[in-house]
């Protein structure tokens, strides 16, 4: 894979966390200088899989720009040459803690992300250049001049997908 450093040696590939949106593995490599590096790889098939892997890379890359201590470093995404219907996303591997952060810690991280990225939208609007996904559900990130309208369109895209999968609930106001 061209996404890995040149002259590295793959030591192991093991299944990683379960995912509803694609297969995941942990890849351990030995770099040319003998250092060990660990990567996370996720893959998915079809056009939806390609959109998911591109969205994962682009979204994580944007987050990493503003919160590098909170997001694994994205390495790359692409399509397998010998299997053109299967696509992948690779980032540095980070051991996840099975513990939720406290409310204050979480709010501090989110506000820090917003403060560091404020005013840096390439369009001067709210949105993102590619669709991203919540698991395998696409989220509408179309550019919008209003934060409220942007949030509403994102939530609507999630609710519309839920309706397509589970049917529309009637009688709720």
C-alpha cells in the first residue's frame, strides 16, 4: 500500500473493533529504522463504501487540523487496485478507552474545536465539501449560510434515512 511509509515491513494484521459500516483491522508495521507503528484500516464496498471512506478521510483530516490531540492522524484513503469495488481509509491506531469523558471534559473539547476552527470555513458558510456518514448513514453537509438551517438539514437527513429503514411514525407531533 502506498499509504504506508516506504520500506516498512508488515508484522501483523488483526481484526479491530466491530463496525456496522465495514470491516476494520489493526495493522502493525516495522519502519525502516526499526520503529514500530500501528494503523487502523476500515474498508467498505460499492459506491456508498467509496463515499464513506472518502468522507471519513476528509472529515478526520479537517478535525485533525483543529484538534490533533483528539483525533487519530489520517493517513489516506483509496480503492484497492485488485478489487476496484472495495475502498479503504487508514489512520494512526489509537487504543480506545472504554470510558466516556465527563461532561466538562467533553464540552471543553467541543468548544475548543469550535473556537480553533471558527471563521476558517473555505466557503464562509456552515457545511463540508463532501458527505460524511454516521456509521453507514450519509449526512447532508450541503453548505448553508445559517448554523440553525445547517443543523436542521443534517438532522432531517438522519430522520429521513430512519424513515426509509423503519417506516414513518404516525401520530407524533
